[in-house]
C-alpha cells in the first residue's frame, strides 16, 4: 500500500479521501490496504475486495463516486 499512501500524500490528501482504480488483484489489495475506496476495472479475471467493479471507466458515475 505504500505507493498509494505516498501518492495521496503527494496530492495533499489522506488515503481515505481518495479513490483508487486498478485492474489487477495485487494492486487492488494495495489500494484497500492503504484505506482507499477501490474501483476494480475488470479485464478478464474477477477482482475480489473491490468496493465497486466496472468493465470500462465510462461506466462510472462521478456524482456517485464523490459521495464515497
């Protein structure tokens, strides 16, 4: 989770204020371990532990994400 925590810090946010997007299980695990809301982008293999999954980013509703 270190890379996700560092990225949030560099942007001036806490991980809890961020949303992470990932298409691999290891990355998704890192996002969740950092405390971020996790959007899994499905690319064949199922992703476990995502707060939300999509096949394409165009499926996302920005208003819904901002409420997380």
